[in-house]
C-alpha cells in the first residue's frame, strides 16, 4: 500500500514564510529603535541633560555612563531579547507549519 508523503501547498508555505518575515521585521524595527534611543539618544543627544543625574552608587554622571557603558549594555540586552523573542516566534511558526502539513495529509488521505 502506497502512503502519500505529507507535503504543504506552496501558497500556504509562502504565506507562512511571509508572516514569519513580517513578524521578524517588526521585532527588529522595535529593537533597533530602542538601540538608537539608548546609543544615540541617551549617549549623545541628551547626554548633557542626563549629566545632571548621577548613577547611584558610583558618582558618575548618567549621560557619561550611557555614552561609555550604558549603550553597550543596552545593546547586549537587546541581542538577548531578540534571541529569546525569536525562539518563541520560531516555535509558533513551526507549530503552524506542522499543523498545515498535518491538515494537508488528512485531506490527501480522503
């Protein structure tokens, strides 16, 4: 008895991949905007205003700290956030693709 191999209709696969890429672009846009806010905004544009505040426990002006270390720490945290968020997105989209393949297989077996 010949059992058909489950495949996914290319239109469904293409739609799923477009959805995945669109989600990825939204996440990247938000995280890059945050990086620009911390790196350029807090470290350069508003550094003079932020210098009126001191980093607690260190005595360093906040604007100086953002310019020297804060933007780098924010960048590393954004990379971690991207990795964690995309792991969830990957799991969600893989589950959706597997469900679509299973649906195609049940329809093909009828």
